[in-house]
C-alpha cells in the first residue's frame, strides 16, 4: 500500500503509546494483567512495586509470576493463555472514551504527518489488542497503519526493528526513508539508537526532562505541541 498519491511515504514516524500518546489512561490495563494472573495461575500478584513504565507487557506478567515463585517453565507454558486472557479482560473494562487522556499536541501532529503523506506506526510494550483498543477509544486509531507490540519480540529494540522491516517489505517506505521513534522513556531512546533511527523524547510520561536528557535523544520536547515533521527529520 502506497500513500494517497501512489508514492512511498517520505518518512516513517513510530510512536510509543503510554506516556507519549496517552497519559493516565486509568488502572484498567494494570487490572487486566493482575486479573489474568489470578484467573490463569490462581495467584494474587501485585504490580504496584514493579516499574512497569518502559516494560513490555509479557515481561510484566512474567515478573509477577516469578516473584510468586513460579518456575520459568510454567511461565512459558502459561504465557499464551495469560496474553489472551489479559487482552480479553482489557477489552471489556477499557473506558468508552479515552480522548481526554490524549497528550497535548498529539492530534495536530498526527494530522500533519498524514497531510505530508508520511507514515505513522505504533511500537508499544502493550499487548496487541490492548494497544489498538486504547487507540480506538482515544479516537486516534485512524492515524496508524500498523503496529509492533509486546508479543512480537523480546525487547523494545526488537519491536522497532520489526516495524521498520514490515514498512520496507510492504513497500510503504524505501531503504533510505528517514525513520523516527517518539517515546517518553529512556528505553524508547535506547531502542531508537539500536536501530540507527532518530530518537525523539517527550517529557509527558513518568521520566523527567533531566532523566531523558541523560540518555541524549536527538530531540527532547516538553510535549508534541513542539513537534513538526520537518523539524524532527532534519
Ligand atoms: Mg511509554
């Protein structure tokens, strides 16, 4: 699929979800993970003490089980069921409308990407259906053609690589097309670095501007109101 003019996109912009597109989207995501562990493993686990920001959902689930003394073998065995169950639970608990949780400047920036014929994608530690459900309820889904989520790889850097590979394989972008990753966590900056793409940090999540600056992103923004596509790809 090419853009509306039948040409390849002039740029690919990849977005993290939590803390980048949405903030304080509610406890439903955490609750879905806890409830999935309860139903599948019969364990009351908490993730209050786990630094979930920047983590992939599968790693969060595995950490909860490991802390309850479950063996790695059982964790691997249960994981497909946990993933299915967590997504099912989230879909039923997600608030109808998350549009008030969208971070400042997100919609105008996504509009500008679309107007430029560029391509927007998701790279998120959320499980696939949780990520897409958030986008749907935040009224942002239509801006994203594709996404790379927690089930697809072991690290965020791996998810970024898969997203770029997919966009190239489908002919949406060329090998030399500029690619940027926008995220709110040092892990997003590292994932961009590992893939040799532009690292854009936004201070709309848990990490402070100072923490993000220490990881030397190419661009550090207070929020996406400061973002322009030409500005980020120069
Ligand atoms: Mg994030």
